[in-house]
C-alpha cells in the first residue's frame, strides 16, 4: 500500500528538483500567456511543456 502512496501518476515519484521545475514552468506560463505578442505567449507555453516533460521523464 505504501508503494501506491509514494508513486504519483504514470508511476512517477517526483523529486524536489522535479517539483521545482514544474512550479517554475507554471510561473512561466502564467506570466507569458497574456502577452500581446504570439511568439512570447506560445514560446512560454512551449518552453514550459518541454522542460516539464524532460524533468519528469528524462531523469536529469
């Protein structure tokens, strides 16, 4: 039972570094999503998705 509680969705057990990356990505999206320039808006979303994916699945 403790194995299920220690593991998050998709079998991921996030570390502190991974949680920091996810939080910083959320801040990036929150600050750039209302930008009038589309490159800043979607660039922030794209960078946030890539860094979050890499932090969770690449294991760096």
